[in-house]
């Protein structure tokens, strides 16, 4: 709002339109300039107020961070677990962004700006996780686990007491095919649970950072020696965010390991 109040083009626009309105009113009204002056001032004030209000609203909306869509990954299913955690993460990061813009002290604003940047990158990581969870869910939906379990039970019964020979060989081959598909479904489910668990931990951590950021700002404003204490708190927040992103990367590595049957890539 302060930036919009001093923005020169807003003042110029209000002055020009107010002057035009005043001139028209003076030319049309019998009282001349006595009528044109208040009309011009009223129009200039209205234009200036609208310009400031809209400018502040547009700037604020544009500045709020939102998850960056993960390329080559589907958008999270509306109402699903991944979408729910991503939505909460976005709300926490937007709150952190607003908090980072509140300090009037330039030094503190620069310090907490680093926390804001790290939180934005964590939100991008979570958006990628949400896309991966969705892709896994879509893939797993194509595997009919219930039918495969029925097939498995029938094949196992058919093999019982069956002597060696071509028939047994074919049924064993069919059994391996069914078992492989069930193993894929199990790995997909494990990878999904791993990613969701890490998303949950990260989102709850971001929500905790919101409360700690509020505490930091209050500490800086009220405590004696607030500058040094604030610097230590900012370092803690930055370290926690770095640890959070490291944890996300590790969870992603473990999910890949689950999908490849234990072979980390």
C-alpha cells in the first residue's frame, strides 16, 4: 500500500482526469470554476483511491506464492490425500510470505526473506510429490488386485498334486505372471505411502514454521538484544527448512527404491 501511495503514475493519472472533469464541470455549470474545482478534486480523489486499491490488490495477489506445476506429472486428484496436503502447504507458505513482508526493519526483512525463499522451494518439492503420488495412484488403478488374488488362489490349487509335465510348466508360468503383477501393486502402494507420509511431515513442519515466524517477529519487536536473538532464530528456521527439503529428497529416493524392488537409482 505504501508503494502504491507514492507511485507517480497514479498521481499523474488522478491529476489529469480530475483536471479534465473540473474543466468540463466549469464549462457546463453556471458557477464556472467554483463548481468545477470541487468536482475535479472529487474525481481526482476517486481515481487515486481506486488506483491505489487495485494496485495494492494486484501486487499482493501476484506476490503470493503458489505451487509450481510439476512438468510431465498429472495434477493431484481433487479431494485426494496429495491434493489435501498440497493445499495446506500452499496456505502455510502464503502465510509465511505475508509474515516475511511485514517487518519495517530492512535487515530483518532481508533475513526472513531467505526463509520465505526456502519455503517457496519446499512448496515446489511438495507439488512434485503430489504429482508423483497421483501418477502412482493412476498406475495402480489399472491393476485389479482382487481379481489377481482370485487367479493366484486358483492357480495354486491347480498346481497341488499336479505331476511334472507341460501342463504344470504352463500353470507355473501363469502363476509367476500373476505374482509379478501383485508385486508391482505392492511396490506402488508402498511408494505412495512413503511419499504421502513425507508430505504430511513436511506440511506439518511448514505449519509449525508459521507459528515460529510469528514468535520471531514478536521477539524482534519486544526483546532486549532482539537483533542477535532474531538472527539465531532465523538460522534455526533456515536450517529446519533445509532439513525438510533433504527429507523430501530422501523420501523420493526411497520411493524409487520401492518401485524398483529395492534397487536405488
